[in-house]
C-alpha cells in the first residue's frame, strides 16, 4: 500500500477498493500511517465524497478497528440516540434514564464539545466525580443492572474513529457527510444495538445548516444501519436557536434535572418526548406514538427516571446528592444580565455565536487540550418571534471573571437581534426519516 497514491486517487475523484480502505485504516490504527497523510485523505473525502461501497468499507473498517459490546443472552431491547450537535442540546441526559425506566437498555456513547457545540461528556463531568471512561466490561455490567450507562469513546471502541475524529476538528473537515456518517455509525454499531434514533440538526447553529444536506446525512446513516441489522430512524430538528434555556455544562445538568422533575422548558421536553417515542417504537414496547409518549411521561410523574439518573450517577462515581440538590453543582461567581436595548420582536438568537461566547468564557475548547470549566455559560430564555420591551432580560451570563462577563455580554447582545414584524423560526421538528423515505413530521 502506497498511501500517497491512494490520496491522489481520491483527490482526483477515483475510488478505493474495500481491501484498500481496510488496509489503510488498520495501518493508521497501528500508527503506521502519519496524521498528515490521513488529514490529506480526509480533505480529499471532504471535496470528493465516497462511493456507497467505499463508505460501507470505511465504516466497517473503523468499527472493526476495536472491540464492541455484545450483551450475550440479553433479550431486552437495546436502543440509543445520537444528535449531530447543537447549543443547549441536553436531551441525552433525560433520555437515558427515561428509557431505562421503561425497560429499554441504553448503552449511550457520547462525545465532547466539537467546534461551537456542547458535548454530553463535558456536561456529565460537571457532576463532581462522574467518570465517563468506563471499560466495555464495566459498561455492559452497568447497563444490564441499571438499564443505562453514559460513556465516552475509549481505546477499545473504534479507535480509528477516535483518531480521525480528532483530525477532523483541526483540519476543517467536520462537515463531510461521509466522514460524519462513518464516525457516528462505527461507534453506534459497536454498542450492540437493536435500533438507533438520530437527531439531525438544521439551521444556522448546525454543522449542516441546509435541510437538503441534513436529509442526505440522515438517509446515509439510515442505510448504513439497515444494512447491518440496526434499524435507524432520524428526526430533522431545529438549531436556529438554542434548545431550552441553559447553555453550558453545569447549567445544562441543572436544567436536565428540572426536566426529569417535569419542570423543563417546553421545547426541550417536546423534543425529548419525540425522540423517546421513536426509541420506544424501535424497541417494540409500543406500536403507537400516543401510547409511547404516555409511557415516557409516566417515568417523570412517578419519579422513576430521576431515581435512575441518580443511580447511574452514583454507579459512575458521581455525587448523586447533586441530583436531589442541584444547587450543589458548580456555579460561576459572577452573573450579568443582558438587557434588550429597544422594544420589538426577537428576530434571531444565533446559536453559533452563543456557542463561541461560551467557549470564550471557558466552557468549551479552542484546542483539544483545553480544560473545560463546568460552571460558566449562558441562560437564554428568549426565542425568535418573542416580543420584548426595552430593559427586558434577554440572557444571563455566568462567568468567573468580570472581564470575561463584560466580553460575553457584548457577544450575546450581538447574537440576539431585535426588529419588527413577524418572524418564522424553523419548526422544532421538520421531518421524520426512515428507510422508507422522509415525511413531514406528524404526517401519517
């Protein structure tokens, strides 16, 4: 294998064989191919794409580069959910305990913040002591006993993807549909799932803002799952504004706890229930959406979902008392209100700019080695289309230093626009996509 020739062929629009992809990925996993060559290949894929046979081979090679969960003898359904990322997107923290409370096994593998978007692992690690680095054996045991575990990618699971994932973040190749698809599906297939639900974001704060590209990504991943015995469903959802109110690690944990108590923001809860319904339908526990939603709502009303979340936190080394007393979670010492400068209608709440403001506060990463602060972030209660008066609170900045807070106030004011007239934000959920095709959400 001569790697430069493979890069050259892909750069010029040609295709690699399945054997070439397997050999390349295996060699890269063994550190026999340098990062700069794989970065060049990633850029060639970004511009030239992959043929379906190439994508299939790449996904299988990345999956085969490590071990996987097996759940031998387990008859309970195993279902997971994956989001393509956004600001304030905390549905995983609610869904894992809610589905476990319904009798579904949820071996949920998540990621850290990527670009301007937050990461589930960073949010969980805002809980003192919580560890996301469980071994596969420990993960399997916890899922069998509690019904859920929330972990990060380890060297055991698709290590080739772990290396390529890091390269994509620093080489401007994140937004490649083939690379996104192979990355997500190689990890999810390693979980030994019976079904997978995808939350594919569109809008200005999404990695793929255009609906056409989001639908293409959803269809690509659905096909990869179906071909490997993992039925996959996708919802196309809005990221032209943050989800919920809290944006930032500890703040989002607090809001998630509120959601599990039945006190979450309306948009967060609506999307959580919609994704949870799809998970229950794939699990075969319900055949109708109405019954599935009722089952999910009961996990909150009964307190069972909150109880399971606390047990999962304790099992993974976290301070479970923070679930009963979220005020014990880290809180930044400085809070600054961002006020409306005029009367009018909120025309834009730009999630990408808000995500960058959180990074500037220390709540995200500029480089992979940055330490993430758990306590900083934003609360953004306003939504596009909402009427405000001069002096109304648009947001609250949580910061560790006065100068950081002052910069963030300026950034947030620039991210939230106020004008006149009607505003048409994206529907919270636009499309439901299955192997049978895409339909507008809610259409039978």
